[in-house]
C-alpha cells in the first residue's frame, strides 16, 4: 500500500505511480516512482522500503544505469537528476539540458517538462542520455524535439509531428550488460522515425513503409491489377533517384517476422492524387503497399509567394493544383490528369533526363455561345454555326486561344487561364515528363467550369475531356485542338429535349428580347430599345436607363454567385480526406440513400446543363450500316445519353504528324436511365476488347530505321465478313449508368440484355473487370450494396450489403479492378482494400506474414570471477516461489487466475487464424453440439421410461402390502 512506501512523517498522498521497474542487478529490488517526486526502492523479500528519494519537482519518467547503482529521473521543470542508490539524501547530479546557465551560481530558468528519458551505456565511451521535451519556454513555435546527449555533445533533433513515444534499440536484450545503443525508434503522431546513433549527425533511416499516404490530403485514387510485369520495376527505378539525400547508409534495422507466401502472380498498382497537385504510384501487389514514384504536377506553374501575390484569375481559394481525375494507360505508360483549376496535363514516361526550353501549352475556350437570330417576319431561323461546330468534318479546325488579352471590351477577364505556366526552361528528371499543358480560359468575366471526365489514347495520340459546358478533343502529337463543342451541339438536329442552343452566360443582349430573371419569361423587345431607336420621349429614356442599370446589377450578382459556387464545388471535391457531409442531393433516410433523377423529357428543364460524364476511345462499329470497325469516341452524359464520334486518323509514321485528324459525328444516339458511368466492348466470344494502345518506347532516344518499321501501333482487329455472307453481330457494347445496365449488339444497335440495377438508390461506381477467366460488371451503390453481373447476359452473380455511403470520400475514391479487387479511402489516412473473389479469400491466410518468429537467445553476460566471488553480479529471484501459494497462501477467489494455453509459435498461429477458420470451427462445434443434444434427448427419454416403470412397480408393491400387518410380512 502507498502508506507503507512513504515516510512515516509524511501525511500526504504521493500521487499516481509513473514508473515501476526492478534493479538490473537484483530482481528482488523494485524501484517505484510517484508523480509527486518520491521514489522508493522496495525490497520484495523483506517487504519494506530500503531507500526513499525525494525531490521537489514532479517526476515523469525514471531509467536505470545497467550496473544498478544509479538511476536518472526526468522532472516537470526540465531538469534531470541522477541518484546513487545508496545516497538518498540528495541527487548525485542535476542537469538542465536546455536551460540557460545564469551567472552568480543561480538556478537555471525552468524549462518545459521532460516527458521521457533513457540512460544507455557503452563499453568504449560515454553513456547516451536520450530525452523528449525539456525545451526552453522562450522557444515559441519550435517543432517537437528529441535530444541526444553523449558526453559533452548535445544534439537536438526536430520532428515533423508531436512525439508520442520513443524506444532505444540496443545490441543486447539483457538490462544488466552494456547496452551499446545503435538506433532510436521515435513514434510520432503521423509517422515513425528511426535515428542512427552510430553515424555522425544522427541521420534517419530510410523508411520502407508507406506512412505518408496522407502527407497531402488524397483527392482521388485509381486501382490497376494485372499490369504489365515490367511496369513496377520501371517506376521503382525512376523513383529511387528521387530519394532525399542524408539518409543513413545502413539498412532498416527492424527485421523481425517473415513474409507470407505470395500466391498472386500479377502486379497491382495504386495511383493517388493529392490536394497539393502531387501524384503517387504505389506497389500494392499481394498484401504489400510500397511507394514507387512521386510526381509533382504543380512545378509546371508559377507559384505565388503569398496570398496577396496570387493572381485574380484563380477559381479556388485553396489548393489550386488539386488532382480531380486520373487517366492512365499502363501499356503505353501515358498519363493524363485533370486539376481543380480546369487544367489538363499530359505526361509521357522516359528514363532519360531532359530540359524543356518552352513548355507546350494550349488554351481552350470551352463555352457554347450562339445568339438567337430572328427573321424579318418575326420567326426564328436556325442558329448560325460557330467556328469548329459545323456539320462538315473539314470545318472542325485546330484552334487554340493564347492569352493575349486579360480583359474584354467591358473590362471583364477574358481568354486568360486560371494558372500561369512557367516561361523558363524546365529540367525534367527521369520518370513522367510533360508532353502538353491544356487550360480552359475565362470567358467574358466567367471562370471555366471544372472538368468532369477525361480520357487519353496512346494509339490515336488524342486526349478528350468534358465538363458541364461541352467537350474538347486535343491532338497532343500535333498540339492542336480538334473538337470544341457544346453538349447540345453533339446532338445536332436529334436533340430529344428540343433545347435551344444558347449560352448559359450571355454577355450580349439577344435581339429577341431579354430573359426575365425572376419569371423566366421573355421581356418584350420594345422594353429593351436603345434611346436612339425609340421615339425620344423622356419616359422611354428613363425606362431604358432603369433597364440598363437592372441588367448591370444582374450581371454583377451573377458573376459573384458563379465565383462563389465554383469555390464551394472546388472545396467539396478537393478536401475529400476530411470528414465532409454528403452532397446536397444525397438524402439520408433509414440508412438508405436516394437521389431523385428522372430521365423523362417532361422532367428536364430546357435550360439545364448536360455534363459529360463518361468518355471511351475504342475501335468498333459506329453506325448500323458499318461492315468493319473504325476508331471512334463514345461520349456519355449526365442525362443518360450516349453519342458516338467518328475519328479519321492519318497513316502512322511521319504522316501522322503532318496530316490532320478528322473528327465527325456519327448520328448514333443511345439512351439509358441516369448518368452514364462506364462503357466497354466485348467481342463475339464475350472477351473484353481493350482500347487501342501503342507499346511503350523511349521517346527521348532517336530510333533506328529498322526499329521504326517494326514499331507499329497495336489495335484491335475485327475480321469483316465477305460480301456473300450475312453480316453477323461482331461486338457488344456494355453501358452502365446510375440506374441500369444495357448490352447492345453492334452494328445493329439492338439492346439484347438489360438490367435495372437499383430503383431506390443509384450506382456510385461501375467497372467492367475480369474475374476467373471471365468478364463481369461490378457496381457499388449508394445504399452500400456491392453487386456483380455476368457479361454479356447481365445475370446477377453477387449482391452483398457491404458499406453505406457515409461521406463523399467513399463516393469519390471507391474503384474496382481486375481479379475481384476493390479499394476506397476509409479515412483521411487509410486505404481499405477488399476482395469479392473466393480464390483470394481462400489464399488470404497463406498470404499473411508471420509477426513472431523464433530466434536464438543471445548469450548472457559473463559475471566474471570477482563479481561472482564478492556478489557483485546479477541476482535472480524466483517470483513464483515469492508470490506463489507456498509462500503467500492461496489467492482470493475474486482474483483472476492465469491458465496457460498452447504456447509457442503454434499457439500464436492458432490465435491469429482468420474468420474463415473460425466460422468452420463454429459450424463444426454446432454440429457436435447438435449430436450431443440428440444423444441427451435419447437418454432423457430412456430415463423417463425407466422412471415410469419404477413408479408403476412401486405402486403395485404398495397395493400388495397395503392391508397386511407387520407380523404378516
């Protein structure tokens, strides 16, 4: 009890116990440290205190010297006290590591508390004293520090995060021998750091574990399984050159455990996009997660030093370089990203270092703006085509918009991008290097809308992206814009909603009248006449002036509102790693999520924007009359429409760089319920037809003539039937939307299979993936269900309630990949992988590693002749004998009793068995229990029969001897 540990004269409670340890040389002596400053050396054999050490300041930690003759205490005033065991009156030495030594022998100024201290000795030199905390109070804003004191030198090591704990790694596990420390493990709030004590400057070890996935908040991620086998070594080789200098030359010192059996033979890669514009590639093969390569996309742009220097063209206040969409071709290693500031960057992989003198750049004015034109008799005539929107394919010209002017005639920002590209030479290290930068520009004072879909194709040399205004296609080989259309223009005359082609942001007054903001009706044209065109009456002039003022106010409010909405959308989509609320159109009702989305013509506002939601390059049949496949682009919109654009590509080689790519609409329109999410194509055997791609080659090394002839683009080939044969269905298009999935035969365009995925919810993510040598459609719904369907028949294979949609992070990061794998960001700092493959589940236990492995116990330190003779060596204590029943009697029945189980590694393996094994054992136990219950029931019935028989015989005996006297027996 605590009152036996303190002095008899002391009347106050010593406070909580902050330390307890035994003497390294005598296990029978226990050192107990109380928070109030009292330390007691307790003798377990005599059950009394040998020595009591008292200090004025509170104690935080205590550490022994290996000889057991001294110990050190850390205090709340930033001091360290070293005590001799047999001198309890005062400390042998008092040290203030970070205190300023004052003149005249005064006590140093108090410092912050030293939270932990360790005391480690060496054979050849001075001991190490390692501590956390203890800094001076005047060091405001200084980061957390770990202090290493060795002899006369004191090293202060700053940490990025707060220190949770630290542990010193030593050469021997025995506390009564020279410790010989070689490293310090420091656990921080968001990291794990190992410090090399054997090297000058105390460098850190390079951490092989990915503890910095949330170094910058993750805004999007993609998952690729069954990648080319040479991809991970290529990324690792260029990523190894990015490593920081100054690491320790030694290997990671913690080497316990064994890897599991790698049963999966295919490589897996995870790509994460971050809020600071960086992209990280991770090796996720089997159950590992290792960072391979980091790409910084923001280095192509000019950065403002402070908020005041930030250009006024930004559409977001924070993180203007945040990654929104990633499109990657593993075979060709082409990478394309879309950022929150309406920018697209195309990267090409290279192992050579290059210096780009001028960064290739295109600026696109993606806005659909056509004025309504009236005929003289008052009837409207068809709208005039704008450049790049004509029906003739030759009229789609390559056009870029250099930012030559920053304002329009009325003083509004116009033709300027949100970010400024560097105009100085850019040194690009081996890895992903910039091929082209594309930026959407401001239009008449209105910022560009954020990009909603993105696709790149290495075989065609094209990249396409879209938003709520329209779609743009760029030839990144020739650095030209091929297509720049509003979404409504894609329909041509086949628009099922009969919307008038007009700009959502008109800056010029229409000739047919002005749209009333409040009523949504057209204001008569006579109210919009200029003063010079009217009768000249003062009343008309006043009305015109009022109307003009009203128009200017509406314009100003509209611009402010648009900027505010853009900022809100950017923040919502950017800060996905923070716990955010659901979208406004997500309703939570009894843990079920529903979104009201109707695809009927009557429910759609004629002025609503139709965003581009899905893009897919392919080589397939574009029209019903086609007899052979051709390159094309399939476009999906948020209103459930799929449109097909035909691509006429020039021959390969040098002709590809000289002749233009001709883009033309096909007239094919398909309809589904809900926004289009994913599209793919199958051949007649049901196998997936991959998009065309070219194999990767080193772009910065000139090719030989023979190599040029050999390197031909690989494209899917479909054999066209002869003219005498009837044209058969050659391909199947698989289209998945938020509500349903359809399989359409091509070229006839007949819907052969249809599946309504959900009625009460909607699909968040849909992917066409390969699983067990077959193809299936995997969907994740907002109500938490994971569903898979066979292809092409769309028969339900799996419907499991897994995870409800609780925040936008899950919705934006959930993705499926091949071989039954999927992942999402379960928290700002964790990636959750899951599988719906039985094969992976069966092999999971073998894939898991072993944490505990048997090792040989090091040889105990030699006591020496004199230490053994005079009793100076370590003394052991049989605690079982001291605390067992023979010495202390039986324990109280209220105390827990330790029952040893199966020990060793086998016991650990058994305790760590998986869910499948536990379920099997539970099922077996239930069967055995059922059998035993059956046997018990039979025995009970037999006993009941026996009891009845005994009762019957007893009754007969009673009747037989009822009337007899005692002497008649």
